């Protein structure tokens, strides 16, 4: 006999733009244990198939240690076709409920190397748009655990209001700077791909797609390397990439050309340096 669906109830909604929002959910049974980087699958009545449920997975942005609610960072899909699920979700607000399936997924933090030794290389986290969501979960959990690995977060968007979690990430970076990066070595870089447009007036940060942050400039170092303080090599750096397929592919090309590899192309000893999750 099929187990009844669990219920997720919206307890807060913050709209960053007309097509980007943070949703917080109270989960029936409480927030379960999960690994940072995993996703929650939400379900709503199928708009075209009576009696059926339409399910969609979304990366969890809250850390697993936060048990009072689970947070998701969601874009209302409108192009190239209107998203069935997010169109229904966008009509909902605080108090509305839907079904959910427990967290799952393999896009998680590698804490050990294939030989079982600790993984101490820096983590470069690269997110395009809502691709930052799993990294917000990564960062919240790693900070609480007292992580000593250097973390460089790169986030790209078309418009300034689309840089979700920017305030929180700037605060974490400022805390790291104030401590001299001794107990919390965290760096945050944001890039806007359309700096010339009126909606981005006043932006004086990095310009270009997010992959531009890991492409060396005339100095020989990328913006991310300059923030980290040294050149990235497979011996000192691992990459985690999340976003639309084109973004993931562009970042992969940029770093694979410098000797980094994915698990699929792992070296003879089983080592690799790139994990990624793409959508769309």
C-alpha cells in the first residue's frame, strides 16, 4: 500500500523580483536530516491530468542544522516555455500547502579523497542564478561546523536584484575579512552579465557571465584566484558548479582546460576536482 504524501506548508514568501522568490516551508514530520546540496521534491495537483500529482525537485538553500523551516530559492520559469509547476506555485502564499518527498541527491560536499584521507583543498562554488541555492546550504553548514577550508563563492546573474542572498554573503565575507581569514576563510564574488542596462545602474562590481570569474585576465590570474590569493591547481582546489546547462558547460570548459577533471574523467588514482549539477 502506498504511503500517504507528506505535506509542506508555506510559512514565508519573499519575492525578490516578479519571477524570483524565497519560500520557507513547514514540513509535516519536521525538517529531516539531509546533506547540504540535496534537493526537496514538491508536488501539486497536475493541471492536465486529474487525480495525478506533478512533482518538481528544488535545491535546498537552508542548512540541515536549521530545523524550524526549510528554504528554497525558486525562479518562475517563463522561457522558453511557461513552467507548469512554478506557474501554479507563484499563485500560492503563506498558509498554502502541497505534498513533498524527502531530500535526496548526490550534489554534496566531498569531505574525503578516494583514498580515504581528508579533503582539505579549497572549495570554489560557482552558481548561476538560482544555482546559488545549494551553496548557501553548503556555506551555512560548513561555517557552523568550523570548516577550515578556504571557500570562494562566485555568483552570476543578469540583474542586481537577482543576486539572491547577496546581503548574507557580503556579511559572511566581511566577518572573514575582519578575522584575517583565520577561523573563517570565505570570499564572495558577484558578477552582473548586463551591466549597461538601466536596471543595473550604479553597479561597480564584476561584469560578465559567472564563468568570467574563473578565466585569467591580463595578470595571469582570474578574479576568483586573486580573491583566494594564489593560482588554482588540481592540488589545491576543487570546483562545484550549479546552474543552467550552458553555464555549467562554460565553467567546465574554462577549468578543464587547466587540468581539472570531473568524476567521469577521474585519474587512475580515482581523484577528481569538479562536481556539477545542471538544470534546464
